[in-house]
C-alpha cells in the first residue's frame, strides 16, 4: 500500500488497560507495516480525574474520549484507541470509527475475595459497580444487596475491593482477561442473567473523518463479525439516547450469517423492565436494531427511561 505513513501516533488514556489496548493496536500495525514507526501518546482524561461521582452525574462516556479527540484535531495524534463501550453513540462532527477489533469475552464478571457468586452474598452485602445497567440487573434479582458506586481504573477498583470497601464488585471480563487477571474472576455472569452493554468487550479505533488514507491503512484491523454485532447494539442504544445515564443493555450474537439481538431497558432499582429479542441476517444489523427498539417501545421503554431519569437526577 503506497499510502502507509512513515509514522503514526496513537492517543490513549494512561490506565494500564487503556495502554494495553493501545500497545495491542501498535503491535498489530507494526506487523502489518514494518516500515512504519508507531508510537503511543499517553493522556489523562477528565473521566480519569473525576472519581468521586458517578459518570452519569458528570457528563457520561464522552469524558473518556474528548482529550484524545483534541489531540487528533491538533495533529498531535493520528488515531485513538478506545474501549467501544466508552465511545458515545454519536461522535462529534469530524470524527469517525475506522475499525472495530475482534471482540474479547463480552460478559460481566463477579469478583470477590470471600464469595463465589452473587447468590452467596448475605443480606446487606455491598456490591460495587459503576454501571446503572448492572445495578438494575442485580437489584431485580437480589434486592437484599446494597449497590454502591465504584469508579477508577481497573487496578483502583480491585484495590478498593481488596481493602474491604465492597464484598464484591462487578467488572467487564474482557479487561481482566486482557491484563492477565482471569484468576480474579470468581464467576462469569452469562448474558441470560446480565445482558452486556452495547459494545462491551470490543475495541475501536477513532480517527478524523477527513483522513481517508488512514481509514484505508486501518481497514485490515476491522473484524467484520464484531463490527456487524456492535453496529446493531449501538443502533438500539442510540435510539434511546444511549449513555451511562440509563440502564440499557444490547447484545448481538452471530452464527452462520444469522444474528440474534437481545436488549433491555430498566429503572435503576430493577422494578421495571422492558426486554426484546429479534433474529435475522447478520448483514442487517441496523434493521434488527430498529426492530428491537420498536419492540421495547411497545413495552413503554420511553416511560421507563423517563422514570429512570427522575431516579438518577
């Protein structure tokens, strides 16, 4: 490919997991283009700095990506690597997702030093999670548990557990696996009991939308099956203004060209739910997503989310 640049700079958050992801992309690019000098620009975002409040209270997912986008806008970086579930459903004008990498384990993970599962936790045990989706799903099944916010990078969250602030915490299995910490997982929460967030377990590469030549360079990193699945999931999330301010799950699975898409919305206390599921061609992810949206709206999803916003205000 004639348009491969001599140098590429990847913008990344400086957490250990974010750097792992950036290094993974760097290594993939070096393998594809040995003559290209690929470097990483580590940055701290507002999402990393504000740890005393829930994300839903301070601006949501965009807090993790804005500084990286500014670095690309100013020419200090060519691309940014994100956990896809941290990427807002609508990108700012002038930006595009160039590639979605193959998904790691999309499930939630139960992590505890004393207990083997959520079902083992005693009355009043404190469970930590930063996600309203997880809060709703746990509260619905285990109303005797106390859910408290858990912020910080993955290492910080594990330290808070180890220091006794929580009896258990719920994390994305993908992050623990990527950092070589699968032994911390006491139990996987299957999709039937904890439907994943849109894009969970997938990594995305963001660039400026005017960099057509860079889009071509990054195209080999795009994993079609994962991209189709998360496109369907994000279609559902976008329809409901998807952010960390609402308990919403959307999860697509594929088998032999067919896609099964499941989604739910709920109130944070787990008292009200709407659930829907459709199946169809994997290539028709957007259409399947819109079908799920229609099915959820038929169960008063908009009313549930209005109530949700009152509860989290």
